[in-house]
C-alpha cells in the first residue's frame, strides 16, 4: 500500500440536531491504495455513508460538522480545498455511485444532456465528441439503443437502467477513486449481480473503489480489503481473506456468522447479532460493543480498547487481543 490515493486521518464528524449532537464518525483513520477495492461494512447507522461521503464533501454542512481530521487525496487535504477546487475533484478524480439514482439524475433533463454536462464540466471536447463518448458509455453499461436512449428522461427508464446510467455518469471521466454507497440495494437480486459485473468491468485497473455494502458475498468476491465499523468507529480492518478466515473482533465474528455460505452466491442482510445498535445520542462508554458482545468482561464497560496489530495490514480494537494498542 505504498502508493496511497486516499489517506483519512482521525476523521470525526457530528450532526447538530434539535435533539442534540450525534457523533456519526469518531476518530476514523484508514487509507486506500491506487487500484485497490476496499469494503466498508457494518450495521445501519454505523457511519459508513457519512465517512465515505465526507471524502467528496457531499455530507450537508450544516447539520453536519467536521470536528477533527484530515482527508488526504493524492496528498492534498480535501477538507482545506475551496468549493471551486472541490468541484474539479468531484466527477473527475472522484466518481460517486449512490444507492438511489434519483440522488444523481435530474428528473428534468434528458439523460444524454446530463451525461454530456458531466463530460463537458471537466473536459475540452466539442458537443459531438461528448455525445459520442456518452453513447459509448451507455453501451458499455449495456443500455440497448444508446443513441435513442440519450433522449429519454430518467422516469422513462426502469430502475435498473437508471442505475446503469448513473454508473456510466460516475465513471465516464475515468475517476481515480470510485465511491459506491450500496449501489445495488434498491434492485432485485439478478440485477444486483449484473450491476456488480458492470462495475467490476468498468473500473479501470488503476482506479480504486471504496464500496459500502451489506452483502458480505460481494465483499468476499470483489474487495481486496475490508473495514468494519461499529457505532461510528472503525473496529477492525484487514485483507478480505484474512478477516473472513480469521476475524479478530467479536463484532466482525458476529457479522460473518450471518453469512450462510461463504463466498458462494449472495448472502442475506446482516442481522444476526443480538441486541440493538446503540443510540447515537447515547453511545456506550468503554468499548462501544460491550453491551452486545458475547465475550465482554468488566474492563470492557470502563475503558476503550486501542488497536492491536495482528498481522500485516490486519488490526482490530478489542481487549481480547491484548492491551498494547492505542487509537487509532
Ligand atoms: N442528515 C443527517 N442529520 C442527522 N443525523 C444524520 C444525518 N445523516 C446521518 N446521520 C446520523 O449519522 C449516523 C451515521 O449515519 P450513516 O448514514 O453514515 O450510517 P450508515 O452506516 O451509512 O447506515 P446505513 O447502512 O443505514 O446506510 C447515524 O446515527 C445517522 O442517524
Ligand atoms: S473489548 Fe470487550 S466488549 Fe469490546 S469487543 Fe472486545 S471483548 Fe467485546
Ligand atoms: Mg449508508
């Protein structure tokens, strides 16, 4: 991982709401190397989307605020860039695939126009060249009759087709980093598999991807490394195979136990860990997982475990691993 593309250091993000302050991400540090595919997993509310969307600065501020941290992308801290510079980065160097195509596609414009806008915002091409490029990407994501579809409005396309258009738009400028936030959750299972095949095919060898998914089958199939988040914090990270074969944190063990057949086909959603995700207004002291952890002991409710290195690039924060580690 010497050639770092993204290097997040101690990122801490809160939301200021009428009911109080929510800590969405706490002291998160991780990096993504060029060409790597890295999964971000954890239950609903763990802070996955806020972490990932902080990179292209797509978390709305307010209500969000960055309390601490740095997000180095190609060596520059994105948190210190001005709006104009960020616009250049988004859609060009960083492409974002959302769960819901409605987030990225405007209902008011034909898809051809939207795709050409995405191209022309970042490149000096004439209209004809941009149109040809847009059409070629529609055919790459297997949209039939691309020239004709360029005239369609999003509502005239099925959900699966809209998702494919959005993927084409996110990738059309060949970004170095792709952020995909549950890109297939809204689709049926067959379509999900097709979309992942398309993303895998489209993602150039040199571009990296940060993928949020609840589907551990997909993580196993396509991700080089996996990051596990619980209650706004990273609890384990490591190479996918290592983490799947040798999970070190009891929370990761719980997540993995919810997979019926490891590496074969698609798995069900992650829901087999007993108890409730803690309220973000009232996060537990000590290890945030202690009230659900089958292996918790006295110390866990009082002190916060630091990270312990287990093997190369594999680390987790749990007292069972010893107490050498310190955060992050
Ligand atoms: N706009 C917002 N206003 C207030 N709180 C928010 C907002 N967006 C997210 N949060 C809170 O931030 C925390 C992290 O949310 P986030 O969306 O990152 O979770 P997630 O891991 O992506 O969950 P999911 O799997 O459901 O998408 C949650 O407690 C959530 O309620
Ligand atoms: S530190 Fe304690 S509560 Fe937390 S995961 Fe480890 S054993 Fe469980
Ligand atoms: Mg999310």
